[in-house]
C-alpha cells in the first residue's frame, strides 16, 4: 500500500457518526466552561472542606449543595446555551443539522453537572463509611441502601434534572426572564414541599426535590430528627422518568422531529411517572419515624 | 448637554423610556410576596429571603441594559448621566424592600439593619457589575448577569456554604450577625467602587473618541 492510498481507506473504514454526537462533544465542552457552572462547582465542593477535620460528622443534609449550586444553576446555564447555539444556527442560515439534533447535543451536555453531582455523592458516601453522620439523624436510623437512594436522587439526579428543565424552557420560549422565573418558582415550590408542613408530607414526593428526613422536630423537641414517609427507591425512579419526559418534550418541540413513536414514548413515560410517584407516596416507610435521640439545636427565636 | 428648561423633562422622558416598568413591578410583587411568606413562616421558608435577594441582584442588573446602546452611546448624554437616571428603578426596589421589612418586622430576626442592608447591597452588586460591563462597551450585560446571579444567590442561600465563618445569609439568632453586617458592608463598598471606577474611566476624555461595542455573551 502506498502512502497516497491510505487516506481513502481510512475514510471508508470510519463509521458515519450522527451529527448530534459531534454537537454533544462541543456542548459538553462549552457547558463545562461556563462561569456560572464553574462558580457553582467550586462552591459545591468547597462545602466538603469541613471534612478535613476528622472529627466532623458527615453531613446527611449536604445534598442541598449540588442540587442548588449545580442543578438549579444548570437550569439557566442550559437555557442560555440553547439560545446561544440557536443564534449561531440562525446566523449561519440553512444547515444540515436540524433543531432536534442540536437539542440532543444540549441534552447530552447535561451529563457534565450530573457527573459533578455524582462525584459529590460518592465522596459523601465514602466519607460516611469512615466518619458516621450525626448521632440520631435519619442516616443512622435507615439502611445503607435507603440512604444511598436518597443521596443519589437529591445530589446527582437533581443535577441532571435542572439542566434538562433548562433545555425544555429554552425550547418552549425565547423570553430571557423564563429561566429566572422558573428558578424562583421552583425554589418556592420546593421549599413549601420540603416536608416541614405536615399536611403536605405525603404529596411532597410529586416535587423533583424534597427532604426524606432531618431535624424537623416534634412537639416539645423542635430539633428532633425524623424520617419522612414514602419510598426513596420509587421516587428515584420517578425522577429518572421525569428527566426522560423532559428530554422527549425538548426534542419534540422541533416539528420535524415529531413522530408517532415519540408520542407513544411520551404517553408511556407519563403513565410510568404517575405509577412511580404513587408508589413513592404509598410504599416504603408508612408513617413519619421519630428518632429516639433528642435534638440539640435551638428553636426559632433562640 | 442640554441645561435649559427642558432638562428635567428630558431626564423624566429618558427615565420613563429606559426603565423596564413591567419587569420592575413584577419583581417587586414577587419580592414583596417572598418577604411576606418569610415573615409568616420564618423557620420553614427562610431560603425564600435569599431567593428574593438573588432577584434583587438580577433586576438591578437588568435596569442597566441599553437595547439601543449603539445609538444612545453616541449621543451627548454621558454614561454617568444615563446611569444616574437608570438608578431610579433599583432605588425604588431598595425602598420597597426596606418598607416591606419594616412593615413585617415583628416575626423576622431582630436585626433589621442587616436584612435591609442585604437588599441594598444586592441591588448595588447587580447595578455596579452591570454598569462596569456597560462602560466596557456591552449593550445588555444585565440579562446575562441576572441569569447567573439569581440561581447562584438563591442556591447559596439554600445551601449556605461556609455559614459558620462567612455568614452571608444568617437565619438563627445565635449566628454572627455583626460579621454578616461587616461582610455585606464590604461587598456594598466594593460594588460601589467598581461602578464608580468604570464611570470615571468612561467620563475621561478619550485619546480615540468613539465607543467600541462588544458583543453580549
């Protein structure tokens, strides 16, 4: 074989890649370089610094850090990435890469905050093996599998769901305020449904983020730890189904990408979401469990 | 610059045209509702206060955005004058923030000075950073800044990292509120200095007159 022939052979041997794969690689790189993501990443991992003190108990409530600083921030980051690439596409004129392929590229980039959140969860789980969580807390009361499901859902899946929601928002509207309004609305909803209000404890699992235990208090002991009702395993499945619904909805905003198969998938996923959220509500821990260890923190007002 | 009898009229006309009134009113409503919710259930809903602060940063930043910057920046009105007029919106937001806290102070922590200062500095940070970006030639830096600031501030208020050492969002009475006052004062001073430096540099006579516009990212 001569040197002149070899390039032709290489071209034939190389399998054709769908355009979304190249776009995904570009979007992954761009997402990882966004300043808001990087600031959130640094702040998230900085919350692990107290663990340098070997006596510091592992924080069972720390999953709020990746969820808020990577997941919630990801909503805005994703939405603005989608709009930025749309502006480029419009400026370029007719291109062989359609909106659906671009959307898949953006959805693939959501793996960046997910992996960052997963790393945080794994570090926390590893730390908890050597230095236990606070005495009497929910992590001490429940099995390792139960705690792992809660932490994975709160700390990693939330980092996937927020950015996917950002892609959906950006595909549904071009209004610059939309991600901000969605973020504020999400924060309000999550705070109300976090489990502090007793009448909402059963239905709280409908929300994509909620607490499964913590120092919520009982009569006479405002800082006593409790475990809230429901099944975190089914809730985790519900969250993954929600992410899949978001991805399908985002892709289907491109009229050319709509197909009967996609519609069927959406209906099946919606049905799965209903089933899994009902199971999350009514299986697992039947009622609120109260820790036998008294709480030690002060109540509101001192 | 026109210093005649039409000066006040021109200022008012610019104020009316440049301010995003619907956005200001909408965010004011959300912020007012947020403070009212926190006052009703302070122990449970305290992170809403931080979210409202994030919104203050974002709205103050958006107030600086100049959609027609390529035209307006070439007009005789200097940037410092337009910035001064545009500050009316964020100032109104700070006034509203302070009034809401004063009216609902009973169930809130007994450190109204810190709570009100947080709102004023949040607006100052958004307005100051966006003003610095405007002075560097960007037309609408506020939207980009708001998109990053609102979730980051809300996220920081929810997660409260380093709260024992850097109490940015103190909640409990036993927390170090005096240190929080110091931190917010330093942040406010820094934001004011950044904005003042940018405006001063913009107001200086230029060796090469003409405004270079940079693309908003």
